[in-house]
C-alpha cells in the first residue's frame, strides 16, 4: 500500500527520492517523508497529506547527502499525521527506517521496549522497528537486521540507514514487495523501491528480493544475504516497461490513459496465445493438465473478483462443470473444501493483495494446485503459484482498475476456451468462430472508446442522480457488478448492482426520479426479460441508460442507449464494460473528484 524509495549515489538524493515517491504515490498517499544522510547526521522531513506539500517543505533544503530513504504512507496503525509519517528515528536519531506492511506483534514488542526505557512518540507499528534496530545495533547493521527478523512477526519491506555506516543502505523484506535497482555500469549508484515505476527512470536492471532476504547497498555494490547471513547469488531481472508506459502520456488522468490503452492491452494479452493460425490456445508458463482436477475455485478481490465471475460463467457454459467462486477474504476463513484434486485460480493485478495471497497459501497447504492470473511479474502471487498466466496489461497506476480488468477477462476467455478444448468439448468450427471474435475485440474496443464524448453527454444529463443501480441477468449481471463498483470507487455515489429479476423483491422500493438505472442488456436469451424489468423501474420514475448490442431497439425504454459492436455471446462482457468505465470516469470528473487517487483507497491492498 505504502511506497518506499531508497537511494545511494552521486545524484541529488532529495530529488531522486521525491521523484521516485511521486511515481509511487498511488500506492498510499495520506502522508510522506524523506530522510537524508549527511557526514555526521541524519535529517528527517515529513508532511501530512500529499507529496507536493513535502516537496514544498524541503524546497530550500540543500544538504550534502549521498544517501537517503523516502516513504509515502497509507495509514494502518495510527491516523494520517506528520508525526506518524515515515521515516522513523531511534531515540538518538542515529537510525532512520521506513516500512511497508504490518508488524503483527508490535504491541507485545512495544510493551517490552517501554519496560526497557524506550519512549514512543507515534501510534505506528513501525516505530517498534526503529527502537528494535537501536536495541540490537552493536556496530553491524546487517547483523542487526538479521536479529530483528527473528523477533518481528508480520509483513514488512524495510529500508534503513545508520549514522555510523555512512556509505551503506540496508533493506529487508517478508511478504511485502521490495526491489533493488542496480545503477548503470560505472554510475556508482544503487536504488531500492517497493515498486518498479519509482526507479524506472534510472535503471532497468533489478533484483527482486525474496522473503527473508537482506540487501546491502553501497554506491558500487549490491550484496544480498539470507537472514542467516549467507551471501546469495541472485539473478538480475531486466524490466521491459518503458517510462512512457508508466506515465500519463498526455491524458488528463492515468485512468483515462489506461482506458485508452485497452485495445493494446487486449492485443498484448492475446499475443502468443491465440492468432489467426492457432488451432488451440497456448499458455507460456501454464502447462497444467486440466484433467487432473475435479474441482475449480476462483478467488480474488474487488474488480479482479468480477473478472473471476466472468470466468465462472464461461467455464460453466462451455465445459458444464461447476466452478466455485469466493472473494479471497471469505475463502481463507471458510475452511474451503479443497484437496489435491482442486485447482485454485487466484486473480490479481498487483499480485500482492494480502487476502488473495493468503488464499493461495491456504490452498497450497491443503495440497490444491494454484494458478495465478497476475499482472505484476515477480510479485508474490506470481512467484508462489504453481502456474501463472500473466495479464500483460503493463503498469496500472490509477487506483481504479480498468485495463487490468480487461486483461483479466481476456485471460478468462482464453482459459475457458482452453479448458473446453482440452476436454474435447469444443468443435473446430466453434473454436474458429470464437477465435475470430476474440481477435476482433481489440478494434471493437477502439470503436467503443470513440463514443467517449457521447457518453460524457449522457453522464451530464444525470449528474444529479442520487442512487445508481446497475442491473442485468446472467453474465450481464456480473458486468453490472463491475460498473457499480467503479462508480462507487471514484464518483463516491451510492450504487448497487442487482440481478434484474430480483429488483421486485425489495430494491424496486428505491426507484424514483433521482434514481438512475444502468441496464446491461446483452444476453440474447434474456433480452426481453431484462427489458421488462427496465420498464418496471421506468414506471416508477427512475431514469434509464441502456448498454446493449448494435441493432437492438431500446426506444420503448430510453433514448440513452450506448451500443457496443456485435460479438459472440461469450465476449460481450469486455466490450460492455468500456462504457461503464467511461460513465464512472465522467461522473467522477464532473463531480470534481480526484479520479486517480480516490479517497480511502489504495492501489495494492497488502494488509488484511
Ligand atoms: C477496483 C480495484 C480493486 C482491486 C482489488 C484487488 O478498481 O482496483 O477492487 O481489484 O483490490 O486488487 P488486485 O487485483 O491487485 O489483487
């Protein structure tokens, strides 16, 4: 959730830290801070609120520093405030530390430290780390980290500086991502970051730290140890993302840019797996034998879970086996009925979502096989699953997920067709029809994106709506769930998704003139039924916007129809969601909200 940057080298340390943090701000943004090491002391500067406040505060600071650490915080323990912001000091201000994650036994440790005379000035769990480092430090920082790794429990990515060790930066991790960027040859600099965009401008060569590894950085070298002190020989990972792809590219918001990247995302996600000449689907890392399993579970959170629901619908339709779905936070505590004949599919953009990670760990404990559908390569879920399919959406910066969802849904399409083929349940003709339809999706998304101004005008008409319902039947209902979530997240409007047929069992009581109903009307067999549900809400005075396929007449319900191009029944979900994204985006911007950083939300939810 929070962001970490560390730097050692000859550049302007303050600038590298602030610049890196600005690329990570999306991960957590209630406060920020940096620590700069000079010859004889460490100075810390912190601010509550956005990074630009911190940047202003340190504008005139010009310390001769060659090493520093920085942090953007998303509060977990203690309210967002300057004092709770990281970095934190030990009592003599000789050690500074930043931390992502949660120290689960911090209360226990805090009480012990208080008994030993340590004074706490913040409400954070991280301050425990500062005092523990102080307690264990006897002139060897690496050993100190090794020692504290034995007493702390929980998740952590830690970066620390010691006043006595003027030219060395330290980091350590468990269950929270951390990478080390290797400065270019002869550059005499190295970097630490919790996520790639923070250091992409400076290097494309990174070490992805594993749990219980300690990184020791000087200007010239990076050495990695395990927590027993043994040096490790780690491979360098070459990052293929460009800075361009991690930045806004001329759009007003990351979210808008990412929505417009979706045609590309679809091409990238299909690439190498399906082409005009394919007679099957191929997955590079996932040579799983689907016939080994008699049960499939799909687990994920939020938007990723909605992609999973599309997967459930399609696999059940094509393969006629029941698919179980659960949000990860329920699955992990449900005592799920799984065994070595179960495949648990975990979907995650970040690959770091705490509940989803816990779900796959539980699945593995119970001998189930795990398949990750993951965007961030090298993330925990990517590494820990038995098989992975990468979603190839590139970095997604806006908190609200758009292109990553689209890529996840495309993977669900590929996977369902793959399973149907493996089980000999799809004839060649059907496969060819599906193949052609999938290969057209990218250009069809472009057609839908071209309706942006039209959709914006529709939103303007209904900008005063107080409640927004998204309704549909069958797969359209799963699409509706995503539309409603997106609107809640960024427009802060009360919204619900409902199965159209369920409205009359309660929620129809809420239909009145300030209610807007977005109807997803695509499922061929159910069009008339959903239309009659829409007529029922219309009769109660609610306003209606319909998302449907070209050629269908909705004039008896509303003039506000958003048409998507015709495709095969299986693939409407990805096209129908594009207008939903636009609706949410324009509600949010017209209401003056911060679209990329919606309140109370963080991009990567690495705490339970
Ligand atoms: C909504 C959104 C969240 C995430 C959820 C899971 O726009 O982004 O609901 O989908 O937090 O995150 P990942 O996919 O990183 O596991």
